[in-house]
C-alpha cells in the first residue's frame, strides 16, 4: 500500500489504491477514509467565518468585494483533485486578511471544514485534522458530493474557452483621445463624448440582414450604464453593483465582481465605467469609487468619497484623464451643511484623494452672493448626474450640473445690493483643471431654474467653423432642448439652437446666451402649463455627433406638464415652492411623443426628424456606415439611415432600454450592442402618456448584441 499510495497524486489513484488493499468497494466508504470532518466542526467554522472572513468573501462565500469565491465552480476548479493541505495553508496564511495566521490551528481546520461543507463535500465521523502531513494525504474530490455536480470519483478534464481579456492592452491618453476603431472606451466611446463609431461593415444597404449574435442576462433592475469594450472584452456594470467581463464575440462570462454595499445602502442607477492603464473604475451606491484589475476582476482599491446616510449619491460614473479619476456626486434635497455635491479627483493608481471642488458657491467666493441671501448651510442642488468629458488640447475636463429642488427661497428676489438669485453653480458647465481641481471657467445656462429643467448632461467637444476659422467648442443641452455652444478654452458664449419644445425661456441674448425666464410660469398657487415636462425634452440620454458630416442626432420627447400646487406645500411636493408636475401632451400633440432630430451644426437647422408614439428611451449611436440607432419605450431597437431617417431594421427586446447603443468589432467583424433594463425617473415619467405600452411586470435586464450573418465559404 505504501508504494502504491506514494507513487500517485491524483484522487482517483489514491481511492483505487485504498480499494485494492482492503477490498472496500470503490465508493463513498473509501473516500471518507481519505477526507472527513464533522458537522460540529463545520458549525464552528461558520462562526469563525462570520467573525473573521465575511467582510471580504461575502455572506454566501462567493459575493464579497475581493472577487475571490470560496464556493462554486471557480473554487472547485482551483482546489478539486488537490490535497486539503493546500487549502488549509492558504487559509492559515491569508485569513483574516487584516491579520493572517492570528487564529489557532483548530479554528483554521474548522474554517476549512466549513468551506468544504459549503461546496457539497459531505461530513464524516472524524474531525478534519490540522496536522499538515495528515492533510497532505487527503484529497478534495473534484465536484464534491452534490447530486447535481460532476462525479467525485472520475477526474474531469477542463475545457478552456477563448479568453480575450488575456490580450487586454493598457489604456492610455492616446487611446482615449482617439480610440481604436474596434473599441468603445468611455460611455460615449472617447474623451470627446461624440457617441460615434468609425466602423462601417454594417451599412444602410445591409442593415436589414442584422441578426442576434448573443444575449446575456444581467441582474434584474435599472440598467443605465453603457458597456465598454477593449480588445474583444466587454465590461458591464449592472444594478446592484455587479461588474462582469464578457467575451464580446461569444457572450461567455470571463469574470465577475460584486461590491458589497454598506448596511442600509440601496442600489441606485449608474451611467458609466472608465478604463485607464490596466484598471477598470466604477462608482457605487454607497458613494465609493472602486478600481479593479481589468484582466482578472480582482479588487485593486476602494475609496469612499461620500456618505449615503447624508443622502449623498453617485450615479455619474468616473472620467479618467492623465492618471486622475474624476467623479461627481449628487446631493439632491440635501443642504450644503454637509458640503453639498462634490467633484472629486483621485489618483488612478492608488485611489488617494487629490482634491475636491464643491458645486455650490460659498459666501465670499465668486458666485457666493447668487443665492438670494440664503446661508450656505441651507443651499442645495447643483448635482453632477453624468460622466464628464476631457479635451487634451485645452487640458480641461467638462462637467454639467443640475438645478436645486429647494426653489422656494429663491423667490422673490431680495432687494439687497450685490444679491442675485441665479443660484450658482446650478445648471452650469464647469471647466476644471484635472491636476489641481481648480475651476478654470464656468457658464450658467439658466439662472434660477424654478422647474427642475437641469443642464446636467453630456458635454460634447467638437470642432466647428466659427467666423471662418476652426474652433474647439463645447456643446450641450438642458431638459429644455436648447443647445448652447461655448468656446472650450475660455467658456465664451458662441450661439444657441432652440429646438422649439419649451416655453420657459422667452428669449436668448445673442451676445451673452442669457435666457430671459418666463416669469409668468413661476409658481404662484395656480396651475401653470410648462413645457417641457420635468423629465425633459432632452435628458441624460446622450446625443451622437458625427464630426465627418457635421450632424448631431438628438433623442427627444414631446411632452409638457401642469405645474400645480400641492396641499401641504413644500413638505410633500417635488419642489419646495409647493408644486408638483403632472405630465400631459403638448397642446399641439398628435399623439407622437418620441422624437429623433438630426441637426446640422453647419446650418444650425434640422435635416430630418423621426417621430413615433412611443417615447425615446435610449441615447443615440451613429456610425461611419451611415447608421443611426436608438431605442423606444415599446422595447424596440431602431436602426435608421443617417442620411434621411428612413428606418432600416428593428428588433423587439425583452425590456425597455435606458442605456445607449454602442458598436465594436472583434477580429474585424462589427457588432451593435445595447443594454436593456428600465431605468428610473426618466422612463417611468413618460409611462402615464402611453399606459397601453406595458413593461414586463417582472423586471429584466440583459445585453443584446447583433451582427451580420457570417458568409459561408464555398
């Protein structure tokens, strides 16, 4: 027996040797002699796990922030068929992570027993020893004893699937400034926020042949984040702080990471991920910024930048430039006594905080006297809801801010010298130096917003001919669907384009861009017809800019609101002026609420318009192949001809998309992708207009990927 046992190391041969020597059946009895622990030992191990290990590996051994499961197929593939001594030594030398080796030998043996029990390896009559020599002679069966698992008595030959993340190349300045054609590296593809793909395999001529390449189910819930693609790997952020890496060609899972929220924190929507170097960055619902190894999903660092208990939030997603992670927070309905919303700069490698910039102006600082005399501690709003953009030519990052919900104290204007009620820096573009966190310039698009018509959305960096010369320009629109164009270096106002869906600005000064508010629509205790609705004609769903054609395609919705007083006033209303919104069609409505507008920034006039009954629910993608993509509230993905708006193809999906389409290529083949999963405020706001368009009662979320059929070679 000694010669047989010492000449082999696989579990099958050990078991075979035991059965040949003592005549035991080749079954459970022989295996129990090789490996045994007791139920009490496992129970003791559970207590030790809960006190020393749960914070890193999660309550279920596979859902912790480290992304290193102690249960399931990944764990069993690593330890199945190996000696228990290997698992014991790893446990003893690495756990607990804060103080490895601090537990006694019996406790470590109990921890290993608990891990084995959780992997369907049955208990026996004898306790698991802690002696390394005895443990070295015990083998962990490859599939445990689960009725649904692989037999523990037959070695399993692993099948290795293609893993494109192994070819992942670090992402640098050059990639983000001008992404490789096959990649999609920010929520709008690159730093400039264009949302345009240079791929052109799929065209207006062949788009009718599109077919499903693959789909992947995501955790159910709101899914507003846009996936990223690098070197054939897709990275997806889902509801509930789940990040997955997926083979972008086949739809196979490569790795998964779950961020464990602080107790009491509830999941909230996110809108973007970021890549820099070999790291993947995302924000969390408990106001952390997390960096993962893009190849493995392993946690690199986790930095808390706000406190959800003060109602601070993070939905925007990070922007990374020059090795600095920039992310904005929200502070809806919370006063500045907690500091207000912040733009935070972190070191990309370590997560070390470098600077903070508050978005609510303080007394004694520029803009500090613009709050109608309200003390700083009582000011609120100016949240950052979407990721920013960056221009390497100017060296500036650009972010948009929202309004304040505490509108009541801004009316009426106090007649005091130097006091205004513009409420800086609400509804503004902020241009920030990433290295210092200093505000280089700002432009307020709308002062004293009394209707929650934010200007907090994408900032697109485009080159336009202004007065006969090329100029770097920031373009952005608020919920009112008025586009403002600003000089990217200085913030100087250039021009505006009003798409004709609002009645809150009576005029726009052609020199300064200042909007003259329609004060007749200010809340005064009567019902007011205000256009657009508080969900906006435009919202966070981004437009797509084609620099080659000079065309901007904008997702819009046509709706207004009755602004009406609420019994109980500001304590129970949407705005502290004591009013709520009631969505309604425009007075001239024909029942078509969704609108896609192709706008020439050369002539500043529309080229074509597509209108349909279902509201537009996604952002827009345009491609060099002449395609325009957008999704609508009836769960349809539409593909249009960018030249004229003619619909070329459509697909009915399993749920509403509140994200944005993207395009990427793997091995030269082009794909179109879209995440679905009905988002929050925006999608639900339009539901009363179209009650017949019912969403699935059981919420769903998924990635859908389409491509052209592969031609068969004769």
